[in-house]
C-alpha cells in the first residue's frame, strides 16, 4: 500500500524508540522508501546500525557526518512524502510548539512542506500535564497530525495513558493519511508521451515537433495524487521524477510493445504521444549516399497504439488525445468512438498557445456520453491538473 512512498521517520529519545525497528520494517514491507533521522538521545535507546540495516539507508543524527559532510535537512524534507515522528518526547513536542530548532530533526521538521504525523510517548503525568496538552493542541493547530498515546503499563511502572501507539497502528494511520490525501492512492496509471523517431538509415529519422511536455506534466500530476505511474516516453528532454517508472523508447513500434506489456491491470491509460502514422518501409542498414536529384522514400502505416489498446480494453479508463487543424469537435468525437475510448482530449494546432512545443495548451474534454468540458488557455501543468481532476471524477 505504501509503494514508492518516501517516509522520513524521526526518532526522539524515549524508551519507545526500541519499537522503531519494527516500525521501519513494517513501512519497508509495504513498499515504502524509508530514511531515518534521530535526535542524539534517541541513539541511547536504539542503535543506528539496526535502523540503517532495516531502512537500507544511512541514519542521520547530526548536521555533519563523521567526515564533515553536510547532511542537508532541506533536501531530506523535500524528499519526504510524509514525516513521521515516533516516539515524540515531551521535550521535542515543546520545541515543535515553539519553533526551537536546535538539532537536525527539528530543522528538518521546520523545513517540511509535507504533513508531519507524530506519535507522542511519555510517562503518565507528563502526558497529563497542561503544558503537554497545550503543546499537542498547538502543533495540531499548525496542521500536524497526532496519533494519541495509548493506555497501558509504562516504563516507570505506572499504568495509564502515555504509551506510544503500536507500530501497526502508526502504519495504519500513515496508510490512511495517504488514502485521504491522495485521490489516486493505490491506483495504477500508464501514460505514453513525446514524439517517435522512425529510422530512415543509421543517422536519419522521421520525427515530429512534440516535446513530451503535456504527457510528462500529466505523469507528475498523477504521481502527486498518489498513483503508481508508468511513463512510456519517446525522445524528449523533459525531466522525469524518479518515482515514475520511466520506459524510454524511440520508435512507434517500441512504444507499442512497451504499452502492450504494461497495459494489463492499469486503472487509467492515457495516450498523448505523437506517434508517427507512417514509417519508412525499409530501413537502410548503411547511411544513404547523396546521388540523385530526388529521393523517394516509401512509407507504410504504423500500428495505431491507442486503437489497439481500445480493442483490448477491460477495466481500464482509456483516454486519448486528438490534435486537429479543423473540425475539432467532430474529428475528435469520431476518434473517441473509433478507438473505443472513454475520454478524448481535443486540442487545436491552429489555436494560439496550443499544441506542440508550447508551454501552454487549450483543451476540450469529450467523454463517451458526449459530455463536453472546455478549459481555458493555461500552462500545461495547470491543464494536467484539470485533466487529472476530471479523470478522478470518472473513476
Ligand atoms: N495514436 C496512436 N498511434 C498512432 C497514431 C495516433 O496511439 N499510430 C494516438 C495518439 O496518441 C492520440 C490519438 O491516437 O492519443 C489521436 O492521434 P492523432 O494524431 O490526433 O490522430 P490519428 O489517429 O493519428 O489520426 P489523424 O492523423 O488522421 O488525425
């Protein structure tokens, strides 16, 4: 359930820290990438070796490591999809409530743009103390999520509230957090994007002006919403988040094969690649020499990837794109029907700011019941948000 999620686990110095070995193991077992930051006193209760073996990452406890390399807390905070602090001692709680930042864990907390989930753990009277109660309320008001301490026998021998929630409860809370906050949590998405290059000879090809921007923006938006994304990308200079399963291809045929292999069991499939419709009938094995005044290339039709996926569609919500220079709605609707799609995103190559190699796009969404939704001219990132929101409403 936590596949590819980046969980930053902060451990502070309480006896419950010994349970963090189990917590790391549970996160990793669910497919999460785990990094651990600790306060120095946490290391009195659990060894960094145990945590680094289980998390498969070096444990970070200070701003500088033994070789004086800087452990960049801002990068750690950026890396995290969620920051879980367990156990949270009364001391670190008080610092979080007031903004004190005297160690790496707290500097990371203050740098985090993502949510922080905390699991307080302390003795009965400390947990009941009005200062502690106030501090918990305060950090909740800052948007942090608190997993209340549980009742039971405490390290002091007293019995009552103050025990850290069990690792299984912290795992369940974290999974629920993702479920609630990411509308596509647990969903799988396949996207194809970019141009294709059809070889003429070892140095030449037939290509097109597609940049891959729209498809890559969609892949990132799906990722943001928690989906597990596979992106089959033709030659493109776009940067792709390394949490996306990226398959680089060159020709339409390679793209077709990669899409077929990855089609099964996907919840959503979006084809926005500008696939060549024709390719040279024969690819010359040697560079074609300049001889005659004219050169005739015989071209043959390529496979229509989207139509093929449409004919194999089972549970997938299948989305295509249509780029037209005239009769936009009519031609796009015809493609939607012919290729057995659920949705088609139509855009005009004639509209200013739309189509290939621009940063903006103006699209119209048409669904299989002929419902039409028009969007304003926006950046491709904004359009990707609109399209993903619409797709969510169809799921
Ligand atoms: N498409 C595809 N394989 C092809 C050609 C197109 O999968 N060989 C997909 C595109 O990714 C897009 C949709 O089909 O999602 C429509 O592409 P478009 O170029 O607009 O239309 P075509 O089907 O190629 O038809 P035409 O070129 O005649 O407009």
